[in-house]
C-alpha cells in the first residue's frame, strides 16, 4: 500500500467516478483502475461498487475511507513538521454555519495577512457534522456553536454569541415588541427553525426548557442556512431565532427587527480539537493565534 493508492481511492470516492478522479489527479482512467485493483487485492476487500453511473464505496470502502484520510493527514503533519511547516502548508477546518460565516472570515484574513504562505480549506457543516469530520480525520480544527458530550474532543470558547429573535420589520411586530415580556406572544407566530444538528437550535431548545417550559413554537419550516432564514423572515414567512451576529446586517439595513433573548441565551462559539491529536505546526500556530485573540472567556 502506498500513499498514491490512498490518494486515488479518496479521489474516486469524493468525485464519484474513475474519470472525474483521473481529471482531478491528472491520471488516465486505466491508471486509476490499476491503483484501485492493487489496493483491493492487498486489503482482500472490495472497496468500490462499480455498477451504475456513479461509483460508490462498499461498507468496507466506507470504513477504509476514514483510515485513508487519517493516514494522508498524518503524512502531511509529518512532512510539515520536518520542513518547519509553521510558516507554510494547508489547514483543514470544519466549521458550523455561524462561525463559518461570521467569525472565521475575519480570523483567516488577519492570519493570512501575517502568514501569506498558509492556505485554508474550510469545510462547512452543522455542529454535529463538525465533530464527525474531526473524528474521521477530515479536519484538524473545528469551530461550532455548542459544546457537546464528545469525550474525544476539547472545546475551547473563543467568542461570545447571544441568541436573538428576528422578525419582519413590520408595524404589527413593532407593537408586539413594545409590550412587556413579549416573548411568549411572539412564539405563537409561525417560526422558521434551524436544522436538527444545528448548535443554534440546540441552544434555543435548552433556553426554552429553562425559561418557558411547556412552550412549543409553531415551526413551519426548517432551513440549514442563516442567510436563507433571514431572507425568509424579511419576506414575511415567519419569525426565527438566530445568532445576534448573523442578524446584524439585515437589522442595520432595516429589513429585520432583532430582539435579543435574555442573558441566559448567551452562548460561546468554540474552537474544537481532538484531545489525542498532535496538530501540524501550521495548525498549532493558527490555534495559538485564535486563542490569543479570543474574547473575554467566562470565569
């Protein structure tokens, strides 16, 4: 087994076919097929289902994919370490929606200005997907909006984030917001919710359990993109709960109203890393940069 075989296998799985993998790696289709056949023979397992228009991994292939990613990631770490790679290389980051859109762009831009030889590969997922990518070795660093019960990972708070109710900027909602304690009444309105794996959704559900037990919002739609939710709310489809950071632009331009929930709905955005991993020098340097820059951490 060699690294080229692993690279070819990953490319076939991720591109869904031999031809597309060949285009990605600048190899002919017969060469791709030869690498896969040699790898399958060595492992004694069929890794790919070759029937149909799209190539799919078998159950054995799905299991081996995780190991192949880890082996290639470890090779990259070793090469970077031997080359003094804190000042060069690529960093794979998995980030949930709010950190990916409203925290990482500023961090990455500032860091890249200081270290132009570093490149970033940012993989977007919900909070559950971030942890999955870390477990699979598809990312060295994660950013998410909730600290979960994941024993293999360490959650380091880096930025405070408060949840807010966002509403269409219409007179009826302005009148409701002017009432004392308007939350219970507002939650009777049609609501657009984040998807089940979202940290924002989980934090809001925890808030309701603490502050308004028994209240069940009238959810009419689920969406996995904060930008789509903001557009839907601005169009009058319903109300939503989002990160106050995410709503700032639409509020500033008068398209949305924002009503921050009380202080118990304040959460932290986390940098996540696997406890047992040894980060590459480039990733270690970026982690140190983020932790040095982080906002006031709760005592």
